[in-house]
C-alpha cells in the first residue's frame, strides 16, 4: 500500500451546537407564483400551508408521502406529514419519491418535522445535506419546528423557508429565530490533556470507564475494519473479555495451502481463477469471503496475543430475534455486558440519480435496523451497560456526494441512539468519524485508492491507533450526557 494513502493523524473532537442564522435574504412571496408543488400531509398546519401557497400563486397537488400522486415536472416536493404525530419514519421508503422528484431538477425539496413527535424524520438531515451537494440548484431543506405552536405560525414558518435564500440545510425554527448546526472543536478538558490521560496506552482511560479484566464488551462489526482497532485498544488497555460479532463465518479448518500462499487480493483472485471455480463475479465474491475470514481470524489472534479473552459470533444483526438470542446468551454466560460498540455498516456508493431504492434500503437498514435490534435486545436484558457506542460517519453531519443512503443512515443512527439514551438513562454515544487511514489487514471502508483521493482533495485521515485511543478517551473523560460527537482529521 502506498505510504501517502495511509498517513493518518489524531482526530479533532467536535461538538454540534445550534447557532442563529442571521442575515439570509428572503425572496418575495411572488417567487412562488406559477410554481407547481406537491405537498404531502393532512393536518391543520399542512392544510394552511396549501392555502397560503395557492394564495401566492402556486399550483398545489396534495397527497401523502406514501401516495403523493403524479410528480412529473413539479417544481418542488414539500413533505408535511410529520406535522401530525404518530407518523412512521419516512426513510427508507420515501427515497424512491425523492429520487423521482429530483430527476426533474426541482427548485425545492423541503421536509418539515417536529422531533418530539417521534422517528418520522430520522435520517432526513443526512439525506438532505447530500442532496445539497449533488443537486446544488435545488433548495434542499429540513425544517425543524415546534408543531405545538399555533397553526398559523407553523404554516408561515414553512412558507418562509421556501423563500429564504441561503445554504442552510437543517434549519430549526426556535421561537422567532432561525438556527442551524455548527461543529465546534471542543477538547476533553484538563484531565484528558494533563492528568492521567496522556500515558498513551489507554490504561488510565480504561480504569476511568470502569473496565477491568472481568468486564465484557460486545463489538458488533468488531472482527473487521476500524472497529477491530478499538477491540485491540480495549484488549491492551483493559484486558477485558471481548465478544465480536459479524456475518462472516469463521473458517472451519485450515485454508487450502495453494490459496493460503496467495496473500494479497490480486494473487488470491489469480489463484482462484486457476482453480476454474466460475465466472469473474464468482471469483470476486469467493476471494472477498476468504479475505473476510482471514481478517476475522487475524483479529482473534491479535486479541489473544494481547492477552484478552475473545470470542467470535456469526450473526446478521438485521435479524432482531437472532440478535436478542445472542446478547441474551452472552449476558447469561457472564452475568453482565459492560459495554457495546455498534460498528456494523455497509456502503454501496452511487449518486442519488443512479441509486436504486433497494440499495438505499440495504445500506440504511444495516445501520438503523441493526442498531434498533441491538438496543431492544439490551432493553430485554434489563441491565445497564456503562456505555453504548454507535459508529456513525461525518457524512451525516455534512452530507457526502454519492452517499445519500449512508449519510441518512448515520444521521438516523444518532437520532435513535439519543432517544434510547433519553428513554433508558443509559449512556449512548454516536461517534461520527471522519475517514480513517486504510491499514494493512484491517483497512475498513477507505481503500488505498479512496485514501489517495481524500489526500488529493485535502481531506485528512485518522490514524487508526489514534482513532481508537480517541474513542477510549471520549468514554473516559467526555460528558456522559453527550449523545453525538464528531471525531475527524480535517478538511471534509
Ligand atoms: N473506515 C472509515 O473511515 C469510517 C469512517 C466513518 C465511519 N465508519 C463507520 O465505522 C464502521 C466500520 O466501518 P469499516 O470502515 O471498518 O468498514 P468494514 O471493514 O466494512 O466493517 C464493517 C463491519 O460491519 C460488519 N457488518 C456489516 N453488516 C453486518 C450485519 N448485517 N451484521 C453483522 N455485522 C455486519 C462487517 O462484518 P461482516 O462483513 O463479517 O458482517 C464488518 O465487521 C461502519 O459503521 C462505518 O460506517 C468508518
């Protein structure tokens, strides 16, 4: 692997804060005249929005997010279903509609939500931030309102947001003010910088988290990729019991010596081709499975060399019942689960215009469905883990071209985690990571090629050891009430 593609640095810690958005130009209401808009939703505020839009000269077609009617040639989609409580989450189902509307190059893509009414808008922020990057001539905006305000006020806020001319994507209407999210670098404080923290091996942090050799930490996705770096950091710092979970089956016996001699992907594919196992696609899939199995084994070997007791469990975490059974079995064996790290995720990157809804759902459900399965399994155990960490992505915070599904999924993940923390009183932190430098053996989603592309665009990469230690420091010295944090190198 080229050196330039894997040089990483320690990440900077950033916290989101809501700040006033001042000085945006507001177009006159006449800007709506002649526009054709599809407006979904049926509550009193939605009805009033439709009246106001018609009064300003727009043609409005009404429907619901599920049955919007025809959207060909419309100038905008305005999703207002979330103004009435009890609505099911819009994503991933609404993606097909959003894609169809975007195909016509609309001026507006707007959704309105009140988070206190539930999970309706989960992930829309990440999707809309990506739309802003992929379709810069469309006003892409998620407006967060207090739906309990008088109908007239809510309706006016919605119409205003169609007319405000700025780049803000996620806008909160707080009282009379417009606010937006800003990420600010915030250190972990004096203890992390000058106290027990900087010894560098993570032992002080592990003690501060309350981890020792008897502790049990479950890492979903921890046998491969960047989460395995955190597993090794835990093993070295706390020597705790580590339970790894992933879909890859653990290979039963030793590898065919001919294939085992092929140590890199190209050599392995060539060796499989010589064995005439099938088409190029079959060879590619078989090679990927063999490499995944090798990576799982390597992680177990490395953890055992560090002196930790580690086990691996094969599970597709999108299966809630199997997930509940596995966590119950681990809890039953040790009588405790002290920490859980959820690192499962997949990517199928494509621009929204080329992405099919099934692909969107696969990426979304691996994060969202899997995290929900894990959290409800923890609920059913009734214990109180000291921490749950969900691996999110900076794509959620800023949007990411070609990653609408992934940005939405990570955004939804944080919302689910924060509601779970509020409901149960447990600590649940989503870490939105910037890209990690690819590494030999446990490279993760950032390939060497992508690493070079990031370097070319001036996007910094996280050093894997530093990244893993930064998470341990976050758990040790960070405010347990914080439910979402960004750790990134630079330049996204
Ligand atoms: N690498 C980065 O720079 C980066 C940056 C930001 C965020 N992240 C996040 O960090 C996490 C790990 O990413 P990575 O880069 O290490 O990618 P990776 O190597 O592809 O790791 C993904 C992990 O998730 C597991 N997994 C996927 N689907 C699963 C399922 N349905 N059930 C159980 N396990 C499943 C995989 O194991 P199996 O294939 O064996 O199932 C693997 O261990 C992801 O959540 C990703 O979004 C990574």
